[in-house]
């Protein structure tokens, strides 16, 4: 009688892996476009930006999965704290890469910002917010 059933599916990991997969899908187009616009430094900067975006999504999922096992208040703190920490890490990476002469920092920063928003918007079409099908939407028949 005292047992409770907890849902332990880690949908955040599925979503983050899907976002990383979509980043890999668009990577050739983004790298080629930046390479054509800004040369090799633009292409390398865009590639680094895409890797950072995918790593950021995967890190966010990992923090949420860890926190979900520990309770709601831990989730709230971990999500907010993790977000701030990941932003600081991204800023630190960009500041550290400013010293590298063969990178185009504006391309890197724009790639970080635009691909984060574009991938989240793209993924939004595939995520369900209903209680009937939490997490990823079931495939249509």
C-alpha cells in the first residue's frame, strides 16, 4: 500500500540527443555558408559553435536527468543554476578563443545564438506537452 509508481523515463536525454542529431544535420550547410562568407576562419568558427551548441544541450539534459532523481526542488535549482553555469562556461570559451588569431569570433557568437534558437524552434514541433503523451510525441499513423 505504501508503494508509489514513479515514471523514470528520461525524455530530456532523448530530446537533447535529437537536438544534437539535428545540429549534425545542419552542420554542413552552416559550415559551408560561413566558409563561403568568411573563409576558413568562418568555417572553423561555425563548426566550433555547432559543437558547443550540441554539448550545451547534452549537458542540460544530463543535469536535468540527475536532478529528476532527487526531487522537484532539486530540479528547479539545477535547471536554473545549470543554465547560468552553462552560459558562463560558453562565455569563458568564447573569451578564451578570442586569443586564437585564426578564428572569427563574431561568426562563432552568431552561430551559437542562432543555432540554439533555430534548433529549439525546430525541435518544438516534435515535443509533446500533453499529459497523455509526455516527452516526445508519438509517431502519427
